């Protein structure tokens, strides 16, 4: 995740908790993970849609 290690991620979470409180920091982290999942799904959909096999009309599941 952006080249961060566990220590850096832990420090960022601790900073969020100190600045915003546990409840609000938890809500922010939850929403951030939801957005991350949506972006990953969209990226995967776009990759499969624009793959060379799809553009050429080939079906990957079909055996030659």
C-alpha cells in the first residue's frame, strides 16, 4: 500500500485516533477501505474490458 510498512501504517492510525478520536477515526478508516475496494473493483473491470482478448473478440474461457 503505497510502499508503507506496518510501522508507518500503525503510526498513521495512531495519529488519526489522537487527532479525531477513536469513533471518528474508525469511521474514516472504514470509509477509506470501502473506497479502496471500489477503486480495486473498477480497476479490475476496466482491465478486463480493455484486455487485448476482449478487444479482438476472443474469449479466454474457450479452449483453442
